[in-house]
């Protein structure tokens, strides 16, 4: 396996990481490709990529949250340092929605706002506020279906917020400053590195799924300079340290790591020394939780334009993720209208990996 010269540290952990080099789909647009990769479902004709949230199918993290549930006081599904529009719970509702950390863990003043009560509310009044909300929740008694649904959603969010604000365990889990300074330095003090160390900390505390959203890899201009000086150094320190850290703590065997973009980049360099969107051929990395290490699945053709052998799609990634998480991909959810929706849309497990 050849590794780019700008990833010397990642090269040392490639025995733990496997590659699907024959991954593809037939869309190269932001929004639709995001949705496809987050959910395993290509969006329908009414899809609005500018809506937030924009997913008409639940993201992998929401399915995992729904099926496996919360452990302790921490949320089952966390997204940082932002929640992508396609990362939501769709028809699974607020109980499966991601807890979004709208802040950069690498910032000196990083704080998870939702863990701290508003300064005007003293801690001894928080319980009183909760009782008052319960007493005044008259909407729960409404006979109108939509009002009931709205009230239920509000109630779920209120309950989750209260549990977080009153849980010492949750506060500890989100406190990235408790990590040793040396380890944080090894992860890298940029957004990706500190998001990865916080993700490991959250998984260790019982969070079922953490999505780290790292941008901007959209290198239409100066592709080679941006990769060399910015994106790849961050990736090298963050990902290599994550795998070493998970291994040292005995967590890699029970933690599935998936690294992917929404699509690849064009094999042909454009006039701005950049590379554009390319869904027909790219690579996805997987590791841990029963995934074989150091395996290369498939290959692209001589021009890297499309898969040459063993093509796999987002539906197959979904089937593989759910199997490794102990979730039956053949199971169906029901939309509020009663329509059955399978967890996996005719995907097959990437057997070479497991």
C-alpha cells in the first residue's frame, strides 16, 4: 500500500485501516451526495439541498441512536463541531436527533453551551423551572394531532437539555480540557485534531455514534498547495493519533471508524490547479469493530475515473455499518404516515472487510 508523502504518521497505522478503492455513486453535487453518504439513500425528487435539515431519510447516527439507545447521561448521537444538514433524524423524531456541538473544540474558550444553565438561572431554581414546565405543558392534552406532535418534540428536547445540565458525568465527558496537554498536542491543535480527541472521549463515556464534520476539502483551486500545507497535516496528526489512542485504550475492537467524503475529486486537474467533484470513483476507509486491518478492496481503472472491479455504493456502506454495529439491516422503520422504510436500501455487506 502506497501512502502519500504528506501522511507519514498515517502510514504507520495503515495495518489497522482498510480501504474500499472501488467506491462510487452517480452524483457529484453537494447536498444530494451528502445525503446519500450520510443515509445510504439517494434523495427523492422533492429533495431541497438548501433546507436545514435536508434529510428525508435518517442518518446512520440517528438509526444507531434509535436502535441502540442512550447509555447513561450522555446523548446517544453527537455531531461536532457542527450538525450537517443531512445528519439529522428525519422521521425518527427528536429522540434520535444528533446533539450538536456548535463550537470548535480547538478554540481556547471552547465550551458546550447546552451543558451550562443560563446565568440568570441559579442551580437551585433549575428543578423548579422543570416542574413549572411540566405544570404548564397544556399542549400535551390537546386532541389535535399536530399540536400533540409538536408538544412531544418540545418535551423531548426539554428533557434532554435538563438531563445534560444536571449530569456531572455528561459535563466530564464533554470536557476536552481534561485530556493531557501532550496528547492534545499529538492530535493537533486544529479543529480536526481536537474534534477527534473529544470524539474518542465521548465514545469512551458511552456515546453510541459521533460524527466529526471536517471541511473544507472542496479544492477547486490550488489543490496541491492546500492539501500539502493545511488539510493533510491536520489529517495526519489527528487520524494517526486517534488510531493509536483507541488501540492503547483497548477500544478499537469495539469502535467502528468510517472516514469518507461525499464524493471524490476529478482525475483531471482543472485550469486553476484544482480538482472538482467526482462521484463515479473514490475511496472510503473503515477500521475497528471486526473490520480487518490493512485490507484493500477493489480498484479504480487506469485513469481513476470509475471502479475497475468490485464496485460498492453507499447502500453497501450502510449494510456494513449496521452489521458491525449489531443492527439488522433488513428491519423496517415506519414513517408517521405508516409507510415502511427498510434500514438498508438493497445494499450488501462488503464481505472482504469483515
